[in-house]
């Protein structure tokens, strides 16, 4: 059975959106894991927040043999502008359902399949990740081995490695579904029409943090229910040195504004790009 068929047996067409910045070695592994999915996305869009020529060259070399269209959306490096580059990539998307990951993730071979199994109108999805330590990450980059098991050395939060269908369905509507702070922007999925309704990401969020919480909250304000993907949609996060994880005061204020006003549509969002790209 094709897991891309849900409820009414309508095949869900998917865009996989991958955010990246100046780590082509990780992006290479991410894209290899995409090419080996049990259910392929219909297109892949790289949302590139200012990477140098090495990332461009990687994408060009893979494009020739990649199993689905591989699209590179780039913007100049002018600081951390994740909300902006995601909006530009979403505007380019041609499919109904957008699955969003970061380019430092290696996706389990059933990652897309698991997301599609729970996809349904009127919801968005939040998943989790499995942390890899430095040693395992470096070894994986060297060897290109993309298969991991729950008891593997070098994996943290191993609970997230388990793939159990019956529990996946049970927890999808029960696990932190009303908490907009409990999510990982590196593993989310949305209907494109819902993203356009709330005007996409709020580009007033500049620098690290809270843009994912904000869009989740605004979707919930618009009546789009949060679902949680546990025991599936498994993604392995390559270790790297973290930049400062202190959320800027400006971003915190933006989120407080959304909480206070209960608004669902932001002003500085995706509509500025949709004017240039036909829907």
C-alpha cells in the first residue's frame, strides 16, 4: 500500500524543504537519505541562508541524478534569517504538503512515509530528532553509513529512535498537542494553503529562535490543530558546535505580541514573494 494515500485515498503531493547554511558535508548526507526514502517527496527545495559556492556546487552535482526535482533557493548572507529564506522556499513550492527539515539531519528511510501516514487537512505536524555525539557524527561523515539502530553507541535520547506504528497513531493527538513551545522546527510539516493563510513565517524574527513557535501558535490561532509525530518520522541530528542559543529580546517580544493579540496572520510574511511567483 502506498503510504502517500490517506483517508480519501487522495495521493498527497509533497515538497521537502531543507534549510541549510555552509555545511555541505552534512547536506550531502541529508540528501542521500532523501534519495533512499521508501516514499519519495515530489520535489526537494534547499532553503539556503547564504552559503558559499561549495553548497551550490554540491547541489549542482547531485541534481543530475537526483530522483526528484532539486531546487536551490539562495539569499545573501546577511545574518541569521531563517524565517525569510523559508518563506522564499515555500513560495517556490509547487506541492500541497510541505515537510520541513534542517540540512544537518539524516532521515530514516521511512521518514516521508511516516509523515504522510498522519497528514490530514486542518492539522500541522511536529516531530523530534535523535542526537548524535561528535564521534559518531564524524564517523558518519567519513563513511557515509546512514543506517542506525536503537542501541547504537553515540546516540542520545534513544527513545526517539523507536518506530512503532500503533503508538505513533495513539500519541499523535495526545502528546503536548496544545503546547506551541514543545516542537522542533527541524522536523515539521504543513499544508501549503495553511501557511499562506497565516502569511508564512514572520520575518520580524531576525537571529536565532522562536520563529517556529510563532508560526505554530498562529496556525493554532487560525484553527489548525497541532499533531505530534512520535515513534516515527525519525531524524538523526549530526553533532556540531552550537552558536549562542540565547533568543534575541526582539524575537521574544515578537512572540509575546502573538500571544497577547491572538493574531494568526503576520504582516511581514510570505505574501511579498507570492506576488512574484504564480500560485
